[in-house]
């Protein structure tokens, strides 16, 4: 699925030099290595503020808490995402309310959000949390209009460099959360995350909350958490930030090659749902997809995945169980059938190998294996 060695080899000496500076200055927690990355990240995204933290999950909690989302509030989000999209809402003390997805993009469907806000649960909703799934931005124009005065918090964990109407993810709402988990487009050498915002007040509050609620050392204004970024991750990310635009463009080229290979093999189906072939992902109008994942839909997904594994071809399912069907979230009260689009996607989606350095012959091997299986 991913070969990080191909990315690290050409950067080896540059990364070692950046780590050496941290060792020499002994700024192991926050400090200038993190601050420098925060400034460069904010500039690249075109936002006023960027706040580094220890993971994407913590970034989601920080964004929500800094925006004033807590007990008594509800937050609308998607059932088709990584667990943290909902667990962070619960950790903030708020109540997750789910709305179904758009089958074409797998992102939160604006019409479904509007139905929730107009329903019995709408009065308690204080925020909408869309996920830019697989690197494709959610329709933030529609969601912003529907949300009204409510906060719009982006889960941009998979979407560094993605754009909607010419604006980068991270600046489309009141705040956003990024993950730099090692598999992400922009990745650390471990766990790290970031909150971005155009609000100086929200950023200041996030910085306070990431250090046990301290604005001054040992004076605690609130109960925060220890969720600081370490200097090594800040140094690594500052180096890799200089290359991410090129890597994202390479991913876009890889996606186009997949499109062409599937079309040439006669495997690509039209419409939203697969029957005998595969439904390919696509980039919607007004957006710039950064292809964190290349996710097809196929009717015999589990059999296909096993076949690919027998050919030593990696694949992954993001995500096999919608959040409302997770054992840990049964308390939300949703039954099977509550979100038919999310449930169908969970049965059909399969992520294929994609990373900037993948070769065309490797992609040909992937598509040829899928063609063999479908024949």
C-alpha cells in the first residue's frame, strides 16, 4: 500500500541535519522547531494561525474545545470516517449526531445535514464537522450556508493541500484539524497533528488547552490536556513541508494513470454503484483532490481483496464498519439501516496502492490483477 523508504531516501541527509539541530538546542517539546513549522504551515495554507499538537485525534478535540463545543452541545458529523471523528466529539463532552454521506464523494451530504438541523435534534447542534475523506474536500459552501451561525470544524486529517473553490482545506471553516500520522500525505515520523484557524482568539485558546490549560507556567486557567508537538516531529515536518506540493501533484498524476488503466481495461463502470466492474473515484467540480487514497467500489470487495493479497498486492478497507455500528458507539442509539449510503459504502470500498513514488508498471500490475479477478 505504501513504501515510505522511497520518500525518505532522497531526504535522508536533510532530515538528519534537522534532527541534529533539535538535539543541539535541546528543544524537545514545542520550542522553535515547532514554532517554525507552525509559521510555515500557516503561510502555505493561507490561514492566520496554526497550532501544532501531538496527534490528529488531539487536534480534533482541541479544535472543538477551543471553539467552545462542550457539554450540552451536539455536533453533526459523518458515520463513514475514522473513529476519532466521533470519539473527539465525545471527549469534548458533546453529543455526536450523524448524517448520511454522498455516495459519489463519500463525504457528508449537505441535504442529510440539513434534514438533521431541521429535525428534533437540530436545536442542540452547535457545530458541523465534515470530513474531507480520502483527500477530497467536502462541499463547504453548502455546509457553511446550512450551518448558519453554528461552528464549522473541518476534519482535514487526510487533506493537506486539498482545495475547495480555490481555498485550501484548513481555512474553509472556523477551525480545522490535521493529522501527520506516518501514512498521511504530509507525514511525521510518529504521531503529530495541527489545528488551523483564522481566529486569533481560538488559536490562543488551543495553545492554552494543549498545555494543561496554562497561559503562564504552573498557573492553570482551565483543565486542558498534555497534547504538545515534540521538537523532532516539528523539525521533520518543516523539511517535508517544502516538498508536499510536489508530492501531491505526483499523487494526482498517479490517480490519472489509474483512471486511464481501468478505462483501457474496460473495467470502469458508470453510475454510483458497481455491478460487474468497478466504480472509480473522481474529483468533483470546484475542488482539488490530493488523493490520500484511491478508493474504488466493487460488488465482490472481500473476495477481490483476498485475491489481490494472494498476488502480494496490498489493499485496505477504509472503513469496514460505519461508526454507528461500532460496539463502542452503540450508545448513540442508531440501528442498522439508519445510514444506507454509509453502510453500502462500507461493503464496497477498497483502497488501492497510491503514493507519489509508485511506478506505472506497479499500477499496471494492480489493474491487471483486478481484471483477472473480474474475468
